[in-house]
C-alpha cells in the first residue's frame, strides 16, 4: 500500500516542536517533563516509543485475529470492535527505560531523561470481552499480544531475521476490565505514532506491554518465551536466593520533579513552588515527600489530583531557598497505598530498566 495513501486513512498528529527527539528512525520522542502543566498529556506531547519502523496497515482490510487456546478463533474488524460495549480508562504509560540517561554508570538503550512517561484517557473495548467471545480453553495460561511492527533486534543473543514485537500477559491480567484494546486517546481517534488503528493499553504495567499496531491476540498454554519477554525487557529476580530471569511487568513507585528544572537559577531566600508527578503499578500514590538536605529530613507535598488507580498524581511543595548562594539538590520520594516506598538507589539487577530511584535535581541559588 502507498504510504501517502496510508497516512490519509489514519489520524495523524503534527507533534509539537517541544517533543525531545531521542531517535528519528525508529521514532522515539520524549515528553518535555519540565513543561508538565496538566493531568492529561495532550496527544501532540505524549511520548512516543517505537522499536522498529512504523508499519503500514490498510484500514480497509484491517482485521484483528484472536486465536490459540480458544474454542472459537475469529477475526474482527475495527468497525466491529467499535460496535462492542466501550470503556474509558485514564492510565499513565511509562517506558521501562525512562530516566536511563541519568544512570551512573551509563546503560545502553534509548537515552531517555525524564519524559518517557505520559498520562491519557484511553477508549476502546476490554480485551476480556474478546477473550470471552472466543471462549478460553481450560489450560490457557497467557495471552500473547503481537503488533504489526517488525525488525531485527539489536542485542545478542537474538534470532536471525525479522521478528514482530510481541509480549504476553497472564490470563488473569488480560481479563481485568481496565485492560483495553484502544482506538481512542483523549477524545480523539488514535494517531499513527501511538499505535493506530488499534493498540493494547495495559494499565499498571510498563509501556512495552501496551502493544501498538495490534494484529494478533494469541492465547497460549505455557509461559511465552519470546525475545521481548525473556532477553529484552527482563530482569534478574533474586526472590528465591539466586537470580532467575523474569519479564518486566508492574511499574514501580516513582516520583519526578518537573519544576524547577535542572540548573535553574533561584533567588536566595525566595519561596519556590516545586511541582511534579508520581505514579505506581497496582496501587494508589498516597504520599510524596520533598528533601533538600540529602534525605536527612522530608516535608510532605500536597496533591493536585485525586487518587485514580493507574494514573499519575501531580503534586506541589513550597520550598524556601536558603539565604546563602550555592548549589542545592532537591529530591522527591513517593509512597503508594501498598506501602512501597521509592528507592534511594537503582537496582543493578534491572540493568537499564525500572529506574525508579530518587533522582536529585540540581539548582543554583544566587
């Protein structure tokens, strides 16, 4: 299909110049987190994560295939999906490599700073509705979600040739009402760069589970061992005393400071309002604390948003700058409703992923 014709058949967003380019090909653009000023991230400023070249799909012939360990495999068009009972879910998506550029020692991968995270209201049909229509077999274990984007992985060990981007989630997670096959975003049709015509949105999990350009839902009877489940987007879990390879899933509790920005100049003795956002996985953000003395003492921030499971909470804190000039390091630390507290140091077993430790923001008091 001619690419120009393709772009005329799918909604296209003219992304704002403020998006920070981390890669052009494939397309990886970062939300300028220091500009955080709204609960929902506008579509043209929502971060974009792509692993391969953006695929070309023909809307006229597009069908989603549901297959595998089901009683009644079927195909369904986008129009048919839109005629099913719809649901809206506000959810924060974060790339598992967000803030990777701030790691020491450095880690390979897209060098995201603060903004590989955004919040949106997604609209679509629950994945569970299609699984119910297909009829799960009793031995079903996981659901593999496969996109139309294909390419050769960069990191060894890797298979020869192109593979599709695919990840799995458990049957239990797939049946959750908030897990969507989304065709809408913030009241508009999904844009090409955000996975049109159809993507999954898996709230509470890191963004790589929210597969874009979805073409296949495959129910399997044993744990999926694909490249992006075991080699990439995986970590070493030491729960049983020795490292076992496990897929990345739940987002960890995290808070970032949006304002003031790094190296911003602050007048000595002035009062400055710190602003930022905090998010977590299967819980609510219950507290955000601020420190300017290296974590010796903490003051509690106030929330700008009500707790909304799977969505970030923005916060603010009035901070009195010292009367003497010098460098200051501001820190924010989040706690969620399950008692998880943001870490002070990065877990090296997750390598360049799950970077959720407290990240100080250096400012200059003049």
